[in-house]
């Protein structure tokens, strides 16, 4: 399973490449609440919001439980002890990827930095 970050989905919707199409067709693609929110808040109309919501509902949804907040806090402490401060949403995405044993597909540099401290974080590249 591949957890596609916001930037990947936006790029796919704006200018889908053949490689990206192939990845979306041949793999189970996942999303999460943070990514859905980032994408949906960028909609320009009610109609676009509904189209985006429908497209995102076709992806596997990775949920976040109450106990995950404690584990995420511990992940932040680990990152901080190693001198790494990352955006909150990126840490959530990384946490969920580790929890669900999937790869993160992103263009965001923070994930490579986190991977040094969190070796169980797997990254996907085309």
C-alpha cells in the first residue's frame, strides 16, 4: 500500500504522467484525514469540493485512534531528541505510514529527514 501525500495527488490531478497513472492503477493508494483536509480546503467551489471528495473516497482511508495521539507524541520526542523539527501534518503522515506499514509517496524533503531518525519509515519513488 502507498500513502500518497498531498503534493503527489495535486500533481496527479493537475498533470497526470503515465508513470503516475500506472502507480495509481497498479497499487492500493491510501489517504488519511490530514491529506484529505489539505486537498479539500483548496477547492474553489461546492462542485469541485464534491468531485474531490468523491475521488478521495475511492482511496483506502488510514484512520487515527485516540491511542495514536500518544504514540505520535513519542515520535515527536524522538525526532526532537535528534534535532529534527517537522510540520505537524508531515509527522502524522509518517506515523500512519509506519503504523500501517505502507510507503509514503511524496516530494516533501521532511520525509527523507525523518527517515534518518525513523528507519521504519518507507518512502516510495517512481
